[in-house]
C-alpha cells in the first residue's frame, strides 16, 4: 500500500502530467506542465486512502503480534508453574 501511495505521489510531483480527456474530436491525450485541480484532488484522495489502509493493517498486525507474545509467555508461565496476576498483564 505504501508503494501504491508513493507511485501516485510521483505522478503528482512529476514535471509533466499526461492528461487524457474526451473532446469533440474524441479521446485526446495532452502533456501538461501541471496536474489539473480535479485530478490532483482525486490523486491526493487516493494517496490518503492507501496510507490510511496501510496504517490500519500495521495496527492490526502489531496487535496480533502482541497477543501472540502474551499467549506464548502465558503458556511458558503455566508450564513453569508461575501464577500470573491481573497486575502482571
């Protein structure tokens, strides 16, 4: 997800932007020296969406890792006959 966000950001920051639009002549592609405002807004929204999704997935992964570690330590404590109290968690 970070890679997609970075790729889109590269498009926004590029010195030239390839713009495709429908006109009376059909579909035309032009190279511009800027990103048109509606496209920049849509690309910025995509970047934000990719980064937010990546952050959420990292948080989920971090939480699962913590629970797995707690479970493993709890199992070791039980095997060693160590009693865990509520304050130890």
